C-alpha cells in the first residue's frame, strides 16, 4: 500500500472530522441540545456512583475520539482487504466507536450494584444487631457509614446527610433506591417504610432477609457452575467462524480473496455476523437462569 495514499487518507479524514465537528457545534442547534442533555445525563449518572461531576464532558469527547480512531481502523482494514466499499466500512466502525463510550457508565453501575448486593446480607445483619442493642434506625444507618465498605458506606453516608438536612428517612431511602435499583434493596426500603408507619419487628425482618439473600446467592452459585459448560460453548461457537476465516486466509488466500474484495462477499459477511449474533443471543438466553 502506497504510504503517500495512506497519509492522504488520514489527512482527509482528520480534516473532515475537525471541520465537521466545528460546523456541527456552530450551526446545529439539535447537536447543541443533544450535547447539553448528554453531558447532564451522564454527569448525573456518574455522580450517582460517586464519580467526578464533569464526567459527562469527558465521555462526550471520548465518543468523538473513539469514532475517529475506529473509523481510521475500519478504513485501514478495508483497504488492506481490497474492499470496494471502504467508506461504508469506515463509517460503520466510526458509528460503532461513537456509541462505545456509552457502555462505560452502564458497566460501572452494574459492577457497583453487584458489589452492593454482595454486601447487603452483612449490612442487614449489622443493622439488626444495632437495633437489638437499642439504637434508633438513623443511628444504625450512621453506624453502617463507619463500619462497612464501599459502596455501602458511601450510599448510607449520603442517606445520613439527607436526613441531617431535613429529608425524611423514607424519602432518603427511596432516593438510594433510585441510585441502586435492586429488588433486595426495595424490600429493605419497603420493610422500613411499613415499620415506621404501622410498626413491626425490624430485627426479625432483617435477619430473615439476610438469610434469604444468602440462600439465593448460594443457589445462583450452583446454577453458574452447572451452566459454565454452556457458556464456554457459547464462546467457542462465537470464536470459531473468526478463527476459521483467518486460518483459511493464511492457507488459501486466493480462495478467500473474493470474500473481502467483492460487494457480495461483504454482504455475506454482514449476514454471517447477524446470524452469529442471533445464535449467541439464543444460547445466552438458554444458559441464563434467573433465581
């Protein structure tokens, strides 16, 4: 491949990206609205998991950077494969790169919720012990702030601050539930709310909830062990077409050339990817068992 031509492609793509970005920011009111709403939404989501407030701006910049980089990668791969639809491949990679950073807050929220769920049984036992010793519920919450790990300590610290500034206990717990949409936490909030309204033995409720959550976690562990083989088969089946393509590309390059040098070949690749994704999704649904 001529290095001058590659350099020209890079310069043209870079200039197009920069000029296009400037034009969009200056003349497109829709983009400005999208930018404002995206930054506010992502900043709020990242702040809910105790990240810095300006994380939305960082994610917005990363969207454009990732789109540009993956667009270049797509163009380079398409040129080396001799594809006649270089622009389409580059655009597809660029669009995928634009939406890729949106997975970051979703992944962080998922990991944080999972960690909170793992800590919840011990949290319930600690709260039950505090109530047995004669502490009021707000005092039990404050005890958790200093004697639990993150994210439990962070969440209950925020609940304590809200209570101190005048927010009711029920509203503070509901705000935590909005940040951590967990079924187990919803049961905790519901139990506390009902107990404060009509009375009840919270100690017994917390002990029962902790025992139930532990038993369910043990059952989920057994299910994961039983479905591990199916999940491994999913990875093998998903990787097999890609491995076979590269092996055949090395052993029979002339035969495989038509797959990447003709429009029909690229259409077949797209269809293969679509059906492969559908197959993987079906297998994943089969081996995923909710308790």
